[in-house]
């Protein structure tokens, strides 16, 4: 990260440029964070309660407290960042590269996560650790420390899915949501078996159906008979299908799930365009992204099932080690729907799973409050990137910060951004430069581009990323 010497300007000139008062600035951010947080969590908890079929007691006794609990967490995280930013400037007598982002966000994030319910801390920690890891990787790529691997997100997903499927097939491998999710995606036919040799067991005979035969039922029975006829290894548990139809059905099922999910995600935007641009409504159903997610999920399941069946035919045994190969090959399906976010999130969950397994086996130490510490450090890293090098931050998280502060974050740290981006081009002791940054029209609620002229004086270049005796002033257009 850039090593900046102390800059003796006050908070108003460098940080909260929309108000000269530290107290007023913190109050503004807190107020906007409170409003946005409530708009996020209120519908989120309500929808979750409906989907989980909560009883009436939950709505009357627990729903509102949980909403305000999470709202206070996010509000505190945003408001205390400005508070500690100003406190550190007063304590240190100026700004340093570590204090403007990481130093201010670390205590704010630690205090904020303590306000959140313990049941949600783990999910928040996984998300922020994933985001921080991605940010650090981008920082390393920017500095030339590491070189990105072509299709690296696909390779990471292959490795992650391989290990996840191995744990899924192993005895006491996965528990809770991870196990339930894989059972839904892969199907009950691949429920864990442990080195089971071939057997001739068959499902119990179905009771005869006395209902009247119709065209639909006749067609269905014809398809079922076709599916049953064909090659099926004795170790395979898909008794109603041969191995080929088993893979095809898996593809069709998960393709439909992925397609429907993408369509539902586009419904809110479609409602907004219903009256203004009705011609765009059909694109909701034949959008390219809808098919990409469907093909990704469908091919993942079909490749996994097909490889598992093939290995059972080759080895004449149903072994959990098959999942390593089948899971890795199934990961190739991410070529249809490349997503660094999905790969990093699943990898973070894999690390969490391995860590807890190590604790259960007595091989890894249990660290008290590890989730709280990891969340605070991860969030501090992301805030530091938002301050010093926003180009390395995930765009969706940057938009979230702008939304949370109602655009005020874009007004902060203009000079730090400029210094960092221009660190290698600074060759003269005194210079005048113009840089473009984003300003926010708070009343109109939109972003606009403005040019600021930065006057740099008493500046001595000390080496890569290092300056000495920097004095800055800013002139507004």
C-alpha cells in the first residue's frame, strides 16, 4: 500500500468535504446509514420469515427486534468509521496511509459486529473474508507481485467442488445447510455411500395404478419404460433410470432451476419497465444470462452424475474417492457462467469446513471470537481499498458503500486517491495537476463528474510509492 507521510490538513479538507463539522458529518452518515439499512433488512427478514413459514409469535415478538438489531449493526459500522477517522487525526496530528482507511475501519467494524446476533456473525464473516481476499489479490496483481491465471476462477471452482463433493460422500463429511444444498442439487441418488460393493438390491415394486389411462399418463409410462431400459450398473442407486437418462434428467432439472432463478431476479426491473418500455419485457424470458446460469447448473449435475456412473462401471465399486474426480470435472461447467464471486465464496466456505473439521479432530486450535476478529480485519481491508485504491475493490461493494452513505463516500479522500494513482509520475518538486473524481449531488441523488486542481508543493520523490514533506491544497471549480 502507498506509504504517505503525514499530511497536516484537517478532516474537512481531506475527508468529510460536505460539512466542516466532524460531529455533523458523523451524524449525516449515521442518519443515511440508518435509513438505508432499514430498507435493506426490513424486506429481507420479512421475506425470510414467509419462506420459512414462521408462526405468528415470531412476527409479533422477534421480527421487529431482529430487524433493528441488524440495522443497528450496519448503521454503527458506517457511522463509527467517520468518528474514528476524525479521532485518529486529532490523536496523530494528521493523516497517514494506514490511518485513513484501515485504522479507522478496524475499531468501527469490531464494535459493530458485536452488536449483531451471533447466529449471523459467521455468514457476515465469510462474506467479508471472501471480499477482502479478492481485494488483496487484486492489489497484488496491480503491484506485479502475482500474475493472474487464465480462467483462474474456473480452476478454483474445480478444486473447491472436488473437495466439497468428497466431503459430501464421506462419512460425517458435511452437515447442516451445505449437506442439504448438495442433496437438492445432486439428488437423493448420490446420498453418501461408503465403499459399497455391487449388489443386486432393487426397489420395492410399485402398487398398480387403478386410475383411468389418459394420453398424458400413457406418454409418461412410455418414457419411464424407455428410461428403465438401458445400461445401469448394479452399484448405481437410480433404480428408475438407466445411466444415460439419469444424467439427462439431472441436466434438465437443474437447467430449469437456474433459468427460473435468473428470471425471478429480473422481475423487479421488469416491473419498472412495464409502462415505460414494454417492448423490453420479452427479454426477461430469453435473456442470455438466464440460459447461462441454467446451463452451468445443469452441466455441473450431469457431468458429476455421468462421471460417477462411469467410474462405477470401471471399478465395479461405489467409492467416495470417485467424488474427487467427478467433482473436479463437474467444475469445468463454470466456463458457461464465470463468476469470481461464486468461486471465492465457495472456497471460503470450504476453508471454514476444513477448519472446523480440524478442531473436531484436535489438530487445529480453537480461537475464541475468531469470527469477530476476521470480520473486523476483512472489513478494514475493504474500507482501506475504498479509500486508497478503489479500482481494486469489487464494484458491487463500492456501489453498496455509496448507497449506504447516500453518495457521501465519493466525496471522501479525493487527494489520497490522486496521490496513490500518480505516485510514479511525480518528478518535480513543485507541480500543478488536474485529476477527475466523482462528486455527488446529495439533493438530486445522482453522481456527477468534476475536475479538481491539486497544487503539490515541497514534494520530494523518495522511491516507489513514498513521499516526504507533502503539502497539498485544493481549488474547487
